């Protein structure tokens, strides 16, 4: 199963710097996608996100570990250590952190790792499914029944996340995988919350039904900016090559 892909990372209309980072890499046995949303002042978030993309790719690509979930876990763990080390030796980077989404697609399986409130989606035969669950305060309140879905959409603390690289040496990483049937039409969408804060899942589902990946990229970017693009926004879109 071969894939085509596109990616976008933009500053948005209300920020001074782009603290997001994205990398899509063609590896020997599949396609690796890494998306990060950095946190921290004085451009520290920008450093954390780009550092994480680079370390995840290099560590994953150089590994001979046959279990791809273990490979993803090791890559994220190493990136977390590096973010913590850089933060401790450089006062300008103190407290920097980042979310991370890692998706690896082989011919018949999708593997992923997740920390933070960026997201991975799968569109299977036109039906959208969110594969990750946000590590956020709002999601926690939602899970515990303190908020309704409607209340969660506009909650003032939507930006508070409960888990990120750079927070602690002990990092809890969500890991999972999914078998892919060649007969199904699979598309994958990985993004930061700069996308999901202004685009609904129903709208995203409709966008991903388009076959032309460049049209998806252009139309989605245009709508995000029409809605004010209050944050940096970054996404990678991958579909099976026909």
C-alpha cells in the first residue's frame, strides 16, 4: 500500500511566531508523520517542537527494533529527554514543552503514539474517526461528566494540557495500532489544535472525502484563515495511492 501526502504549517493570523512543526518522511518500510505543537515563551516552543520532530525521525529511522510501537515509544522517550536537557542547560529555553503525534504507515498497518492535545484522525471509506484522545483539562472534565460536549467546545481553559514532552522525565505515552484492509479507502489526518479549534469533525470529514490532496490542503487552510486563525495551525494529510 503506497501513500501520497501533503503538509502545511502556518503562523496563523494572531501569533508572532510559529511554534508548530511537522515532518513527513518516506522510510524504507513505510511513511512516518510527526506533528508537534510547542509551548513556552521566547521562541522556546518553536525549539521544542522542531527538536522533537528531528529526534523522533532520526531515532525511529536508525532503529532496528522490529516492533514499530516500541520504536515509536523509544523515539518519543528520547525526544522527551532531549527537550528536558535543553531546557535545563539554557535559561532561555527553561520550561519549554511540546505535544507530539507520531504516525507510521506500512502496507497493512497504522501505528501511532500520542502525547498532548494534537490529534490523529482516520477516514475509512468516508467515515471519520478520531484515533487519539486529548490529554487536556477539558477532556478530563468531559470524561468525568463535569462538562457536556457543547460546553467543552467553548470552555475558557481549552488550552490547558495535562501531558506534554518536557514536563517530566516520566512520560506516559498513548500507543496503538490498526490493521488496514487493502479494499478500504484509508486516509489519515494529523493536526495541531490550531486546526481543531476552528474546524469541526463533521467539516473535516467532508474535506477528507475529496480525492485531490492539494485541494484539501488549500481549502482547509483558507477556511481556517477565514475564521481568524487564532493559533498556529499545522496538519499532514496522507491517503492511499490509487
